[in-house]
C-alpha cells in the first residue's frame, strides 16, 4: 500500500515537533515525494502528492505575500500537505489560511525554526523509498504468479513477509479503461488511494498495466468489494469523457497459488462484459461462459458451432435470407413465436412459417436436447471467442 501522510508521520523515528493546525481530513493523502517551495513560481515543477515545506526565505522581501494563493495552488496541484517553518520569515499563520486548509482538506503543519529541515526531509524521503521498494517487491511477486501460473518459493517468502499467506482468501478486481484522457500515472494515483477509500484493515496489492488496474484483495468482505468497485467507477466519468470501462470481479479462493486462476476469472468476466455490454460483471454470475472461457482451444468451439449452425449460415449467405437470426431469437425467447414476431415486427403466422421452414429444410426437431445444443452454439457464436 502506498504511504499516506498519516502513516509517514507515525512511522518516522521522531516527530520533529511538527504540529497539525488545519486540514485534518486530508491526512490520508498519499505522499510520493518531499519538495521545498518558497513561492508560486515553481508550481509547474510539482507532479502531485508531494509534501511541501516552506521556510519563508523567498518571501522576506514580499510583505504582502498571499499565503492563501499558495495554498490554492497546492490544492490544484494535488499536494499531499504543507509544512510551514515558523521563525524569522514566517512568524504566524493567519486564521484565513487555516480556514482555507480546513475547507479544502489540505493538511497544514508548522514546525519550529530550530528543527533541521534537511533531517526531516531525509527521513521522510527514506521512508517513502523504503515503502515504494516494498510495494514493488509485492507487485513483482504477484506478477510472477500470474505470468508463470506457479507459486515460487521466492514469491511465497516475499508475500508472507508482507502479510499475504496461504491461509487467506483472495479475490481479484480488474478494471480496463480505454481513453486518451488518462495516463498510467493517473491510474496509479487512483489505484493507490483505493485502500483509504475502502477503509479496511486487510492487505491488498494494486498493479497498473497500461490502462488496467488490478486489485488483489486479501480477506475482503463483499461490502468492501462493492465499495472498491464504486470508488473505481466514480473516479471515471464515462459519459463526459467518452470512456470505455469494464470491471471484472473474480470468485474468492484460498491460497496464493490460486491467484493466477482468479486473474483469469477477472479477465473472463471482462470478456463477457464486452459481449453483454455491461460495465461491471462478476465471474460467479456469467453462467455458461465460465465453461466457454475456460476452453483454450478455440478450434473446438468453432467446430461445435459449424456442426450445429454452418448449414443455416451458408444458406443465408447464398440466398440473402435471415433464418439464422430467426432461429436465434426463437431459441433465446424459449420458443415464443409471439415474442419473436414482436421483435422482428412481423405477423406471428410469418414467424410460424419461417420456424417450420427451418425445421423442414435443415432437419431440426426442436426437442429439448437439440434446443440446448443450439442455445450453446449461439452462445459461442455470439461471444465471438471461437
């Protein structure tokens, strides 16, 4: 999990007399780096999620310097927090600045001039790098399980040291996004803040690959899964940004060795979401597609479809007819002539004639076993996985 401002302060070896005076609701902001800012001219050098330190040296010659404007710039740049070094240059903090930070959720700290800024920034940066290294080792271990479909001893040892073990149950949430508006770094920020929105006490790993977010959740409750999905979904305004989004959720399995299976399930869920044009889909709810997605040899599926439907497909192609679609609707509506007639805007007698023509021409019986076989063939054909 990425390190938050709150955790950074708790894990540091000493508090350096840093005192929070405003913006408490932003303590769960992620800290990616530490930076010193003395005026608003360096705003273009900020990438977001930095903890900002200001000594006031740069404003000594500016008696009317506007601290609130700097705070507003930091909020716009998604800064993690702001630390003011009280002393000869910054003697006090105005109530207006405190109010702004409280309203905007920008954590505002003060430290006395006597504290050595270089020691504070060194300690903080050391913790950030240490946490980043830990995250990368976790991601690398999970990636190796997914890629090799095996749990190596090295991966197991690394994950167990970080709180992931074989006695836990795991679930994978995968989000795929297609958009030119978001970069991989944007997705990383969304993904890394997920844990604090879910507000749970369990470990989980977040990986970002191109425009996909993969969440490997340990011992999540169903409510936590739903909260995670809602958070991911609300971060992307699909309508206004013209986004394509799919979220696939695997089943739950015990043990690290099953992680690759859960990943395959999440992918299968997204594939079915594409077929059914659903944004969110659970593996446990995709029915027959669990079997279809598990068949890796698509030639088997193709041969099955051909054996059941190819004669009708060729007839339609040669005669410019639409009997395949009529049969599909007839099967999918549980052989309801009225419903098919309504869908095709035809008289029911017309549909009865076409159904009989299909039966006689292609030797169908419309018995239960045959109906089941045709239904499966259409599912394969419509899924486009053959």
